[in-house]
C-alpha cells in the first residue's frame, strides 16, 4: 500500500493477510473513511496521525491482532462512535490510560472481548467517556468481578452486555448504574443463579432495569415490568386486555 490520498475510500477491511504488517509511513490520508475492520493480522501498529488524517472515522474493529502494542501518537479521531477490541492481548496490557478513550466525545458503543489474566475487568487505569451508551464485555475467562466505580462514571450508560464469562460470580455490591435500561447476560452460569427472578441474591441490584435477558430468556422480567406499568392504568378492563395480549404472544 503506497502512501497516497484515498479520497474516495469509505470502508477499509483487511482479513487474514499475513504480509500486511504496516500502514504507509506518515499515515493513511482518507478524509472520507468511516469504517476500519482489521481481522486476524500480524499488523504491528495502526495508521499514524489517525486523529488528523481520518476525520470521518466512526467505526474501528480489531479482531485477533496480537502484535499491536499501542494506539498512534495523538490518539484516535474524535469522530469515533463504535469501537471493538477482540483478542488483542498486547494492546490490552499496554498503558490503558494512554488510550484516550475518555477524550472521544462521539464514542457511544464500546466492546472488549478475549482478555486473559484479568480478575477485575475495567481496572482503575482504564477510562471510558461519560457519554458512552452501550458497553459489551465478552469471553473473559478469568473475570470474577466488575469495577463499579468505572461503570458509575459512565453517566449515560443505557445498555450493558456480559457474555461468556464463566467465573463472574456476582454483580458489584453497589449494584449497577441507575441509567441502565437494558441488561443482557449470556453464558455466565454463576451469575445466572444470582439473577433468578425475584429469588436470586443479585436480583435487587437489577430490578430497576426495564429490559433484562439471561441466556436468551426475558419473559419473566418483561412480565414484571408490564405488571408495574399496568398499575398506572386506571381502567380495569384495559388492564385485562393488555395482560391477555401479553400472555398469548
């Protein structure tokens, strides 16, 4: 890939290319590039000067790029909205505070998957912007607990997904942020037991959340929220119709 101006480029997708290790020196000039997908590569670094040369970048997906050690000097573009890191161990072990994610005002969705040797995910040296609305954590085999203080600082967080974390045994003692309206738990057997409807030890920590799914099942939680909503309806006949329709869906 020669160093040139890719004015028309909008999406860059590179998959399983063993010879692709470096972007052009000086960076990739692509003012209209909105999405980068990098899969299964021996890539050693991301493009230089991303924060200035990629002003339209909204989505960055990294999967199994174990040799990337850090983000480029200057950080990531402020336009970035969606960020996924999966199976990038070296990058995760780098100085996470220097990632600068907390300085990305447009970032609304972040996914982190496939880290090892982390009993407490989202440690104190890892910062996310308070404007983040959706967070997904998946395939952390050693994860045992979440960092409540970091979650609490994400004041706009609406959706939290936790998947394939077999050792995660409970939610934070303080509970989950009041801003959450959607919680998805999948393949977390120890946590599943504690979220049993109205009986689990962690049930009181999630009762304020409107939409909850555990291993793909959401009916009991939706039923509870529906019944709460029905209490605000003044007409008894309307309550009966709504409840009957729900049961037959």
